[in-house]
């Protein structure tokens, strides 16, 4: 199961206190207390693994190491070790404590979540001509501490959408090396799957039903992933007796959830065309063209239709890289 929304608490390390010490050599006696080490910070780093949040959701608290105390021999205390929390690309980092948010958009990108506290000064740093043997030092400063919500929203070039069991998983498996589950029943896909077609990332979005925008079926949990796709491939099964209603139903759910989704470039496909005779396919295509001129019939068992999709994908890929 894909975990795409978790809440955690992060606490950076406290800075170590400054040291107090004096030179014990003969004729010495000057201050030698050094600075404490800085507390460890907490960073978020983007990775390509969509399941990264599932690997950390059981860890509710992340606490970085404190800095060590300053030494009495002019040797600064060691800094606390940082913590790097690895999260999927496309994750929004909501800081619930100060009501801000940041986003990881590329693999390897790092964002600081909480900064470690500075180490305190030792008595060596307080020496002066008037005070040659200071005994004071500074305590270390506390590290930052926040409540964080991590929300994954897939970033994909193309999102496959439609009602359940319209052939989205079969299509992404045919076009890419994705291993999306395929079966002849509704809600086969219970979580998004990604596949790559050369430079394009394709997302298989689980099937939506009427009322999805209000939480029915798999609902809002997956509608939000459509927000981040640039182009929509909308699939309607040729087996359906109501293709126009199917199309309008999904479009209404997109509009209800976020009307800006309707402005995305959309290609419409009458899938599973091998299950219907050509005459019925032509009638359904004619009806759908009144709603979207970018419509065509496809089947994973029809070499020519898959070839036409690949040609379209190559065109989109070239546009992306220009």
C-alpha cells in the first residue's frame, strides 16, 4: 500500500556548552576552554522511490544528535550528526508549527527541515586585557523543533485516468516496464504506479467513480495525484454502453475537486476496442468526438493503435526536451 501522507515531529540537536579550563603548564594559567559543538540538523532529501514514506511512517519522532561539550584544552566539541530523511520526489513538506511549506522536486535535492543549535563559547573566547582568567562560558543553543506533515503528490508528465477497469494498467504495462496489477474487476489498482517511456513519466492513477471528489471509492486520496500531471490520457472502455456519460462523470469529478484540472491537455482513448465490432466503435468515437476531438480507439492487442500511441508519446517527449 502506498503511504502518501504522514505526520512526524523533528527536533534538531542542541549545541554543546562551552568548556572552562586553564593551561596547567608552568608559567601558564591562561584560559583554554573551547567552543561546544553545534547540534545536528535535520534535512529532507528527494529520491525516486515512491514508497519512501512507507519506510519512515512508523518513526513519529526524528531527533538529531546534540553537539558535544567544549574541551578544556582548546579543542572544540564535536558537532552532532545530521539526520537525512529521504522522501519521494513530489513531496510537499508542510511545517505545521510555523505554517510554511516547501517542496522536493528533484532527485538529490536537499531541504533543511530543522537547524541544529550553535555550540556555546568556552572561557578562552572571553579573555581580555582586563580579564585574563575568565571563568564564564556559554550554554549551547537549542535546535529547532517542528511538527511536520509530508504529503506526496506525484509528479508525472502523463496521467492515465478513467473509471475502474478501463485498461489503464494494461496500457502502462504495454508502454513501459511497469508491473501494474491487471485483472477483470473494478479497483484492481489500489495505488498509483509509475512507468517511464524514454523521457516521459507516466502515472497509472487508480480508477475514479462518481462521488470521488467527496471521498467515495478511492476518492480524494488519488484525485490529488492528478494535480501534478501535465497531460491527461483519459480512457473509456469500448465495452461501456454509456461512453459519453462515463466521460462526463470523470470530468465532473475533476471539476468538483479542482476546476483547473479541466484546463490540462487531454487525449481521449476508447480502450479495449478489440471487444467491440468496428461499427459500434465508429458510433462511439463519433459521439465522443463532440466532447473531445483528440479521441481514438486503442487496444493492447492492436499493434497499429499501440504504435500510434508510441508515436504520440515520442512527439510529446520531443516537445518536453526542446
